[in-house]
């Protein structure tokens, strides 16, 4: 007869399930916004497109959450600034990568950062094995060969480092007292860092392009980063690291549907592995007590 889950176990499992849904929403927002942004690269430049998105997203989040400046501790400000730096670098490097290599492959390589976080933070052998399964899945999604732009690979690999830092900070900022207002300030930091690119690009944007930028900023930056922070509040950096596997899965699917990058059989097998690993992480989270 199966054991009845304790209230703490049910609460942990419920929290992780909500984190899964939030992380999926963030992945869909990020990857859809990335595809929308590709069409702006020629006119606004890659750094300019990234910077303008952050400016618009910062304005949206500040208007919604009205974050306070005073009364924050030194450690809190360090987390906010580092989170903003990770956001800015991760987004810019992803854009530079997807300009040269397919979006599914770029997001797969970037996922190596959060996957490494999950592996290093894992305290149980089986959970570590699930992270390895997720890694194998995204490796299959990337495909089994073919010519790739070396510089695009370098950009994506550099983005993986920033993505790993982002995964760690999503949990840290999410669990801090500042919460979502702190996320708004982190996006402001990212917008300030990218001003040298966004200011020259702004006069070149047409009215229609401003509309695309606003949509991309809303779903790919404001919504996605808010959802990631909520997910970080609900679960650990280790679990969040594995749930970032949604990004290469969604990126591969959107790349196939919108950009005509056909799904191969290895890619489909990779999607199945990633989904299975994510389901395993959700199930195992319910077996830990709230204190653990």
C-alpha cells in the first residue's frame, strides 16, 4: 500500500508544480520574443534591439511594482545588480547567437549553464541522474552534426555562463524580502547597462517596430523575468536549473513552426527526455519536507 504524502510533502509538490507552469510561461515568452526580435536586427542592430527591449520592460515593471530605492541592504543591492548584469548579458549573447545559428541550438547550448547548476547543487544521486537525462535531451535537440557558425557557438557558450548565474539569482532574488520590486530594479540595471546601444537605435525605430519591441519587452522580459522570479520563490535553484530545460524545447518548437527549422527525430527524442526529467524532478520534490 503506497504511503500517504504528508502535508509538507504535498505542499512541496504543489509549489514545484506551480514553478513548472511559471517556468513554462517564461520559456514561451522568452523564445517567442526572441523570434519577434530577429526581424529587428537589420534595422536596429542586435545590441540596439536588446537594449530597447530592456528600456521598455523597465518602464513597464517600474510602473507596475513601484520599487523603493531607500531602505535596502547592501546584500540586497548586490543581488539586484548582479541579476541585472546577468539579464543584460544573457539576452544580448542569445541575440548574437541566434543571428548566426538556429534558435533551438543556441538555447540548447545556453541551457548547459543552468544544467550545470542543477548538477552541482544536487544532493541525491537520482536527482543528479535526472539532470544528466535533461542534458542528454538538449544534446539530442541540438542535432547530431551539421555545419555551425563557430562565433555563434562561442556567443551561445558565453550565454550559458550568464544563464547559470541567472538561474542562481532567480532563486536568490525570488526569496528575498524585495521580491518582484527587486526584479523591476534589476531590469532597470540591465536597461542602464545597455543604454549605449539603445540610445542610438531609438531614432531608427519605426512606429511598427516600436510595437514589436513593446510586445517583445512585455512577454520576453517583463513577464518572463517576473515568472522566473516567482518560480524561484517557490522552489530551489537546483530545481529551477532543471526547469530551464523548457527553453531549448520551446525554442526548437517555435523555430520549427515560425522559422521553418524542421524538427528531426533526435530533436523529438530530446524533447521527450527533457519532459520526462522535468516530471521526475516535480515528483521527487514532493518527497522532500518543507524544511529540506
